[in-house]
């Protein structure tokens, strides 16, 4: 079956990437350049999305708890939903949509122009040259982006809770702090590292083995986003079930 061959090819691709990375040190300058492109350039849109997601969570939690007379639990709901689940998967979706598509399209174009073949002719490992700096770059910035998203989300929810809903801000912060622990941030960092690895490897794989022509570039880009998002969501459930289930 074609999907079995694709999974097998992906496994060999991942093995080749990790083998090349283990044999040679990562190119520092290119890794930092990739980290800047993935992290810093994604920061403005991440702040905007995190702000309004946090605001919306606060409003929905207020409307859900108001008939029960338990609006003081808004802080607890925002903290649990935002820290444990929404922030990591939201950052992963953003990075997959922005950085993942760039990785897939750039490598796909290099495949069409036979630049990957030229690297092999020059005895340069294309997995190390093309994939390793992108992998290190995304792993450098994704945990930081996730932590920034968490604090932006909770901060916007706090503003909505106190300024718009006229709830007690101190109570919001107290319940938010009681419902989450520092270890939750560690779990978020672990999630983000795994999400970053998934996004990078799948996106680069789609570009590395793309079909020829502009249609091939479009298909590789679309496939990279779809598969990365689906795999990240599935893993997010498994991880949450393992840790909190």
C-alpha cells in the first residue's frame, strides 16, 4: 500500500536526519538564523492570537459558571485550559502554518531545481545541510514561544475578568495559581519540543520528496500543514492522557 511505503520512507528519512546530526555538529549560524525566522518573526501574530484567545476563554468561562453562581472559578478554568492544553497546541498550529509551509516549499523548490542533487554531488549531506539547522532552530524557540503564549493568554483573560466582567482580580490570580503547578510549565516545554520535532521532520520530508513542478510544491506545502497538525493533535491527547488522565 502507498501509505505503508510513505511511512517506511519517512522512517528512513528520520533515521538519516538523526544520523547526520549525530555525526556532524549543527551549523550554528544557520541554526540561529532559522530560530530568528521561526521565532521572532512569528512573535507578533502569536501575541495577537494569544491575547484574543485568552479573552475569549474568560468570556466563555464566565458565561458557563454564571448560572451556577461560580464565576469566581474563571481563573481556575483559564489556567487549566490555557496552560495545559490551548497554549502548546495553539503555538504548534501557528508554527506549522507559518514555518512548516516555508520549510516544505523551500526544500521542494530546491528538489525541483536539482539543488539537493547538487549537494550530494559535492559530497554535502543534504539531511545535515537542510534539515539539521531547521530542526535546531525550531527547538530553540518553540518552548519560549509557548511560555510567552501562556502568559499573554492569562494576562488578557485577567484584563477581561477585571475590567469587563468586574470580577475580583486577586481571586482570579489566586485560583489560577492554585490550579496549576510549575511542573505544568515543564510539561508544556516537553510538548513544544516534541511538537517542533514533528513539524520540522514532517514539513521537510514533504518538501524533500515532493513531486516536480509548481503543483508538486503546492501539494507538499498543503500536506505538510495537514499532517503536522493532525499528528500534533493526536500526540497532544496521548500526552495529556498519560500525564493528567
